[in-house]
């Protein structure tokens, strides 16, 4: 009898240990008291650029409102794939979030044959800002309009260089070539600043850019904007016509956005909590001013709206990539 009792006790103890371990693994996130520890905000681009600066503005405001440190971690590489991929492999508990962009999350799935994550694992929290791409030229180039640029390049096949510094500007070049049957040289640059420097020096001739420095560079005569590749004129350059206004309504819309996302499976309550905070933050006058200074316009989206926009843009850019003939990486 004594041995039977010992075996029973041993069995109960084993079950208790296993049950405790399972409970620990499956312990639910405390949504009501979220967050209870620091949040890591992955920025999938190098420090110092506009996306990094905007991320730090958002992070500081989140720190103030959530009462926990927001650790900004730059994980650059592969057009944003490395950083986003790291977040998609994290625990879905709301303690690891990432900046997403049109390039990293809508275009990359179309131009990379392999990604280090499943795009369907991206859970958008909010798309909070947008910007426009403008076609600019070296001011010494003898053109004053989009028509004149097209005529100049067409008259001298292979003579002119068009830089690109992102997947967006690369697709823009390809679409420009295809739409107007042009022959020019694509030149890759590491970063928008380097590409703009090439335009200003005359090393390159025309460039699709969303640089926050557009207004000041144009005012100083260091670049010459010709047309905005969007449905509406850029608030940065309200006097510059759109491609449609210049007579080319079928040219691609290169409007781009910034957002925040986490990994799918994160509790809905946490996703909505973060969304509410981000919407509140971008509505602050001081944040709107900072965004405008960096060339971005504030946006307000729910998680559902952000998910729908991401899905729409993935499909749109996949079509554009196929039509433009951009080579897969």
C-alpha cells in the first residue's frame, strides 16, 4: 500500500510539473497592463536618415505616453528585409515592433525572389505618414519641363545617367524608360543624399526623389524639380505640376508611406492600443511640424485600414515591377 501511495504521489508531482511548464509557455499576455517592460522598436535602415529621425520622434512620444522605455534598434540591410525579418521572428507579444515603408513591405516582396520572412506575418499597426516622389534634374541641364527632358533623353540615347537609391526610385526609372521609350543609364547609389549630390554635381542628370531637402535645394537653385509622380501636387513643392498635369496621366503614382507593424498573432488589444497612441502622436502639432520638415504628411489609419493599404500596394507594385521589367534580386 505504501509503495502504491508513493507511485501515486510521484505521478501527481510529474503531472503538476508538466502542467506548470505548459502553463508558463502558454501564459497569456497581460493586455490590460501592457506594457510592463521596455519595447524594442526596430528601424530597418541606417541611423541618421529621415526614416530613422521620424522613428525616434515616434519612439520618444510612445515612451512618454506608455511609461516604458522604447529602445530604437537600427537593423539595416537588404532594403529593410533584415530588420523586418527579425521582428517577424519575434514573440507576438507587442514588445517588438518595426518601422515599415512602401519599399520594405510593399515593393521588396515584388523584387526579391526570397525574403527572410513571410510577408503575410506582417501585422500593420498604423500607416502614419506619406511622401511624394518628384523628378528633379541638374539645374545646368537645358530643360525647363518634363516634355523637354523626355525630348533631350530621346535625342541622345545612352548619354544621360539616372541614379536610384531605393527600390522605389529603381522602379520609377524603369517605368520612366518604358513609358516614354527612352534609353539612359541606371546608376545605383547608396542613399538618397549621395544620389542628390550626384545630381547637383552633374555626375547624374535626373532623379526620382522624396528627399526632405527638396524645398531648400530647389530654392537655392541646386536642383530643378520638373514633375511630381503622384495624384496630387507635393505640399513641399506646390508650384510643380504632377505628371498628369504635365500631360501624362498614365504614369505611375509613386506616393510612399511610413508605418509601424509587429508580428501577426500579437493580441488585438495590444495592436489597437499602439494604434491609438500613434494616431494621437501624429495629430500633435509639434509632431506634424517635424514630419513636414522631413517631407512627410501625417496620416491616420486603423489597423484594418493599414492592412488593406499594405495588401493593395503589394499587388499594385507587383504589377508595376512586372510591367517595368525590374530584375529580381
